[in-house]
């Protein structure tokens, strides 16, 4: 089944088209890996990865159709995770950093 509808959206969702977009983004990321400027390539690859993650979360995990409090709970968890990573980064860099 390639299309689905949801109560809050009148238009059907074409999962094959979203999959094609994800494959195209993967192809662009692979081509960018061969750029001479490593910093620019890394930044662009990470930007594409964020877009791909948002597409997967929105459509395949159906977060686009969830109530707002579910999305707020997920964002709160990601914010907490970011704070913990930021707090531990300097300690890990000091111990294992050379």
C-alpha cells in the first residue's frame, strides 16, 4: 500500500514519493562526500541528514498527524539529551582528548 489517508489530512500520503526523496537526498550526500572542501561537505551532509530525519519522523513515524503535546514531549526529551551531551562533552574531551 503506497498511499494512506489520515483523519486530519484530506490528501493521501504517497510514501513511495517520500522514499524517492530520501533516496535522492542519500545520493546527494554520497556525491558531496567527494568534495575537496571537507568542512563544507560535512556541513551540507549534516544539513541533508537533518532534513531526512525530519521527513522520516513526520511521515513514517506519523508525527505530523499527532497532537501537539506529543511533539512537545519529544522536543523536551531531545532538549534534555542535548543538555546532557553538552555537559558531558568537556569532561570526556578532557579525559580522552589528548
